């Protein structure tokens, strides 16, 4: 009776343990390090020198076999120089993550956002100063009557 009982208990326990082990493996490589490696591979494949950059995954949101990662890039040999932040979309393919694209940041034409507190990389006046291109308040150009005369001669 004891051997029969042990056999009845052992088989279901082994099946439950196997199911738990398989369920644990399904999550795969859901770690910041795996996502960072996918971003490094993606950026490097586009010809950028990843050796010259500090690449930090600041946050990751995993959702099954998809992930959204906030990544910060700063230059290694230029302390105090502003970097940039990007949001990447990833998908798990097999045991590794692959970047499938970037999430466009609202209002940022280059797909990334400037690091807060950084200088305007395109030049121009800092906040609170006059526009060096002559635009009035709100970025509007001056009215034609406010422009200096052109001294055009007609023939």
C-alpha cells in the first residue's frame, strides 16, 4: 500500500514541478542588462561608436514578449556635456531582445528629448533673452511696416 501511495504522489508532484519550471522559463531574459545589450547592438549596427558613449537603461516596462525601455546616452570623454534620452520598443525573439523601433517623443523632431537643463544644441538665445533672429514675442516675425527701408530703386 505504501509503494502504491508514493507512486500516486510522486507523479503529480513531478508534473507540477515541471510545469512551474517551464512557466519560469517563459519569461526568459526579462532584465535591464538584456535590454541594454539589445540597444547597444541596435545603435552599433547603425554606425555609432558605442565605445564612446555611456548607455544606461533608466527604466524598462516588460509586457509579455514586448518591452519599452527609456535609455540615456552621454559622452564618455566629455564630462558636463549634455546627453540625450530615447525610448526604444523591443520584442523578445528566442532568448534575446531585439529593438523594433523608437517611440517618438512629443514635440521632439529628432525622436529624442534633450536632457533637462542642457543648452540648446542649435544655438539661439537662452530662455528670457531676445531672439537673435529678430523675431518678436511668441516667435512672430516683425510686421512689414516695422522693418527698415530697403532703398530699392525701380527701373
